[in-house]
């Protein structure tokens, strides 16, 4: 039995039928593990020891009554727990980055999933660029001239903030669209982060596939179909989940990136594939496990716990 601390947004607010972190907790509890939940803002580094304020929790699939808590405790994350699940949602800002620095102090003595140093080194729209030939034409820059030139050369494009999440800020610009420069100005007024501009993939109308990989191996996939006349397929912005099978191209993409993920301790990962192209590698708090369980009867979180348990046994030898 493992002692597991889950760093997450308030569990009281989750949807028990769709939230992947809740399924991780439910599955871990069923396997006999003890659970605590805590907010990353309670992390405290003192004299080289990392603490948090956490509540023991038991969960059940009953919306509104899905979490029962014990009294809050102060946990030493290097001594009192075996595993930390880092599952708070982005934004991937300096607060998020600082949490990875803090959790790095206890990993791997306490197994942090995913490896905090590698999460920090793997912004989700940048990490995919490590694999030439898998992405559509893509440019990452803050340079307005480079962005305008890319648009001119490729015509129909998608523009998105580098550290955006859940489809936030994603815009399609057709070849004759005059709004790119204004959008660049709006973004620059709010952020110093670069933008990502990518050749539009018409196959998105058939869906944006979310493939879940555990320890570098594909477990299954769901399709996220955008609403009519929309380019964003994320479930949080109106996309609809549907069952889907893995294609030979999907498996080729997984085989290309799987060893990289496994080597770096990125245990639970969701990648996005549109048509024949990899668009993102999501390592912060990837979702889709509940839908995969519903459509295919495949519980990716069971496989995750099997991997975690095996790693803890190996570390104890």
C-alpha cells in the first residue's frame, strides 16, 4: 500500500464523470493506497525539507458527495508519502514552474508523477518540435515579421499562445485574413511569451485525437470533434468526445516519442494527433482517461498505478 499526495485544484469542484485526476484517485484507492490532497500554494521549503498542508481523502463516484476528508495534516513530502501526483491545471506560469523546482527536492526518493524537472523542460507545444517529420509546418516566435512571413508562405494557419491550455486563445487565420498583426499586438500587450503559428490541418474537422501513453506505451485514444465551423476541439470549449481506433500512423508517432517519454519519467502523457500529424505532447495534467474508460473499457489509470507500484518496489530493492 502506498501513501499518495495529490497536488491538484480543489477536488470538491471536479466532475466525477469526466475528471482524469478523480479517476486516478478512485483507482488508487481501490488498489489499497492512502490518499491526501493539497494545493500547491501550501508547499513550504524549510531547512531543505519540503512540507505541504494536506487533507486525507476518500473518494466515491457520487457527484457532490464524492470526497470525504480527515483533519488537515502537515506532510513532509520526503518522509511521509511514497508518491506525489502533480495534477494541478496550467497556466504554465512562474508559480507552476516554482512548484516543479520545489518538488524536485524530493524526487525520486518520493516518486513525483510526472518527473517535475522534465515537466518544466517540456512545454507542451515546444516538446513536439523535438521530433522532425511528425508535426505540420510550425513556427514558435515573438517576432511579428517572422509570424507574418509564415502566414504569407503557408496561407491557412492556426495561431495559439505558447503556454495556453484547453484551447484558450487558439485562432484560425485563412490566407486572406488581415487580422494577424492586430492579434500579435493584443497578445504582446498581455504577455511576453512567444506565439505558435502552425499550418492548418483540414483533417481537424474529423477530430483531434487524444492518445494516452503510460510509461511510453500507447494505452488507447479518444477523438475530440469540434463543433460546427469551429477549429478548437478541446472538450472544455465545446468539443465532443467520441470513440476512435489507433491507426498505423498513430502507432508510428507513439513509437517515435515513447522511448523519450519513458527515459525522462513522463509516466502519464496525452498527445494530440490531427490527421497524420502530432500537434502537442501534454505532460502537465493530461485528460481523457474517463472518456477512454467509457468508450473502450480501458482504464489508463490502472496501468499508471501498475507502473508506479513497480517503480516503488524496484526503488526499495
